[in-house]
């Protein structure tokens, strides 16, 4: 089945060019790692060297793209699949929370794309990236080595965009518990400032702030500026602001482990 399967990474889309650049790097990374592992697997199984299947990994934006997601799949992805003999498409949403895009927009686009391409090709929607049980483990393994986080005077805050939908923030609340981190949100309460002030009131002197965003962009820039302001406001506290997940951990490894069985 693997030699007939293509993979499509769906991301939000942005006017900021940085997320698209990061996604392009991610596609290349997943494709390269797949090719390496397939080559190793093929050589170990065969007495005569056979060429492993060519990995098909692509990306598409949900919004702010020339074509809609369903049009991209039907008009661009599927024709390329046909050229390479692929008949099955796995769609992997590069989203961290189960908001409207994950629950409604992407499933609807997949249904429309399936109607357009017919049943010679099957399209399978996978769970969103943030739902991976490996996420907490991956983030925890990249904790800042420069701050004494086993100390009673230290704390961690993980900051996410946040959702006003009922139950929309439960996954990040669960992740915070797994990481033993306080949770803050960019768009709803508790905000970063509120959590920082509460921790300082408890006597915390070292605070690591983990941005729960896949890629750098306008929001992570704004949070970085806010951390700078907080550092000025509370000079007695040591703050460390981490990188978005694309710079913090190997998303390619996570995708291969979670979605692609080689």
C-alpha cells in the first residue's frame, strides 16, 4: 500500500512568507527521511537490490492560496499522483488545536475533493498534528538547559492561540498538565501577563515561556515583544522565550512516527 500512497500536509496559510518557507522545508525533510528509511528497508529485505518507491509528499494551504484546498487536491495533487501511480492520499492537518478548521473546513474540503476526483483515488483525513500523544514528549525533551527548572523558584508557561469555542482549550490544558507547565492564551484569558504576574507573586524567579505555535509569524513576534516588555517590568525575574515548534523539535520525525508506517 505504501507505494500507492501520497501524503499532503495541510497548513493554515498566511500573508507572512515565513510559514510557507517552513512548510516547504518540512516537506523536504519528510520526503528525505522517508526515502532514506525506504532505501534501508528495501536493502535489508531483498537479496537483489530493488529501487524503493518514490515518496510523494506535498503541502497545501487551507487559506490565502490561489486555489481552495479542494481545488488544489483535485487539480494539482491528484494529477501528480496519477503520474506517479499513486491512488491513495493521506491528508495530515498541520494544526495544533481542534478548532473550526480541523473540525469543519478541512473535512468539508476533503469531501468536495473526493466528489471531484471520483473513486479511482481515495482520500483519507488523518487526525490533526496537535492530537499526537508524542507531542508532549517531544516538547519536554527540548526544555531549556540553561534554566534550573527543578528548582522551586522556576516555572514554565506554555502559550497557545486559544479558542472561544466550548472545550476548544481542553487539549492545551491537558498538554500543560503533562509538561507541568502553566497555560496562557494569546486571544483569551488567562493571558501571558496574568500568568507571569501570578507566578511572580508566588516567588518564581526563572520562567521559561514555550510558544505553542508551529511556525514563526506575526503572533510569535508579538509574544516575543511582550516577553521583552515583561523583562523590563520585572528585571529581577529571568525569562527565557523559546522558539516555535518548527525550530524547537523535528516535526519531520513526529510526522513519520505518528502517520507514516515504513
